[in-house]
């Protein structure tokens, strides 16, 4: 669609990093494109450096990394896993697949992260784990959450789909949980179309994690010469990505600093240029608690209500700006009510936020002219 000869500014456009085409060609010429090749190892090392994780297993998606975490927690039917309702379906689905019950907790009205003050009331004698999401890469209140998990002996898993490069009091996101799941989906800061990683911060889980990722076999150990044949040794599935995807990911990770600089420039431009308009119109901008460094994963605004949100998205579309919204609350979703339960007190903040949130276009390569067009489209909207 074009508006007066101008291309619509898409919500997202993938960034092509410097060595991407070269590495893809190299991977295709390797003679083997299956997983755990040279690029898989290279991408794993780069990720380990970025996140501080000791063990990194590339996966076919963040969804699959979360599924692996559910296997590794040995969840049994009826076990409970506490998580926010305001998140993507995969956060819950991964555990429901193992027969566990997602227990949905409301989010904080400022960061939209799980409200740490509500976690304790959701714990029962069936609770096994707490899964957190650092929404927009802004850290959850980790001091309180780790203290609760330690006190009750609960496993902590970070769904760090948004948080690569973010930190809490100087410590990288993805390094707090027993495990953390990363996403390299095409909409993420660093991407390979579809991809992910499981960061394993507990050395005792690594061998089994490799087995689960390799169809329940000890093939990884076989390839390292640690066993003389590989066999079916556990349950598992096929979560190892091709080395071609890892080649693309390697190039993206090598360009991380450049990608981040471009994204931060867009994020800050929105934040500054829209501040007065937001204040005058009762619109909320993202809140960054002290000690949280975010990775400019997304830029959102909270309109006063659903009617304004819908009118705002239409207003932007008429001006050639593609804005989107998410997430539909999990606790009221058809599968959420079937497989999960809602913690005491319900999730009223989640329900409100889901109606009010709008995401603006944000990608590395959105230039100054594009940012100005988005900002101008926003500034001509009057809340009614
Ligand atoms: C919080 C969260 N978790 C998990 C996922 C799933 O990621 P993937 O598409 O890599 O499976 C997403 C996707 O956007 C997400 O936002």
C-alpha cells in the first residue's frame, strides 16, 4: 500500500547483517547442513559471551527451548507452573504439553512484567516452577523473584524472547534462571527467520538437554567420541536447527552492537518526540525501573482505552504506518481456561493493558525519515 506515493512503514523489516550472504554460501558449500556444525558452535559461543551462559544449545525456536525446559523440569500431570498471563502462548503451551497447569498471575501496570508481589499467593504444594518474561527486555524484579524461588525451592525459568542484551543491575538477562529461552524469530533483534536457544545455567541439566534436543538419543556424545554408538536413551524430540540457520545467526550475532545502536536510536527518538503528546493525551510510555538496561526490542504506548487504541491503529494505518498490538490474555483464552488456572485476585491489569497497548514500527534500518513519519502520524492523533 502507498500513501501519496509513500511506502507504508512496516511494523518490522529484517536486517541483513554484513556477512550474512557470505556465511550462508559457506554453510551451503560445507558438504553438510545438519545441526551442530561449525556455525552452530560459533553462534553458541557468541551467545554464551553475550549472555554469560555457560551452556548454550541452539534450538529451532524459543517455543522449542521452552518445551525442552518443561522436559528438563520433569513435570508431571497436575504440577503447577506460575507465569504471567500477559505473554505469548508458547510460555504456557510448553508446560501444558507436559500435562502441567499454567497458573496465571497478573502483571505490573508500569513494566507489564509479572507482578512479583502476587507470586507468593499463587504458590501451592503442586507448584514446581516460576516462568518469567522480561517484557520488552525490561527486567522483572529479580531480587524479589529469585528470593521467592529460593525460599520455596522452585525452579526459575526465564522466557527471554525479548531480552537478549538486556540486564538487571548489570547482570545479563538469561543468566538468572536455571534455564532461559531465547528467540531468533524474524521479529527479534537478532534473527534467523525461525530459531531459538536454551541457555542452561545448571551444569547438571546439560547432558540431558542435549539428549532431549536430539530425539532422545545420545548422538551429541557420539559425535564428540564419548560413546561408540548412539542409542535411544530418553524421551525427546527434534529441536536442533540446521547449520544454515546457524550461519545466518552467527552473522547477526557478530553485528549485534551495530544492530543495537540502530534500534536504540529509533527507541529514543520515539521516547523523546512523543513525550509531550503522551502526557497531554493520557497515553503511557514505557517505564524503565532503575537498574534495568533494555535492548530496544519494542516500543509500545498504552492508549487510555480499547476504543482509542483501535482508532489510533486505524489513524496510523491511514498515514501509512503499520502498528500492531499484543498479547491477548492467556487466562481468558480458550486454551488458557481449559489447561490453566488463574491465581487469586485474577488478572485485571493484564485485561486492561491488552486492550490499550500499541506497538510502533521498530527495526534496525528504520531511518530518520521513517521515524519522523511515524512520530508525525502519532502526534496528529487526539485522544477522544
Ligand atoms: C514472550 C515470548 N515467548 C516466546 C515466544 C515464541 O518465540 P518463537 O517464535 O521463537 O518460538 C515469543 C514470540 O514472539 C514471545 O514473545
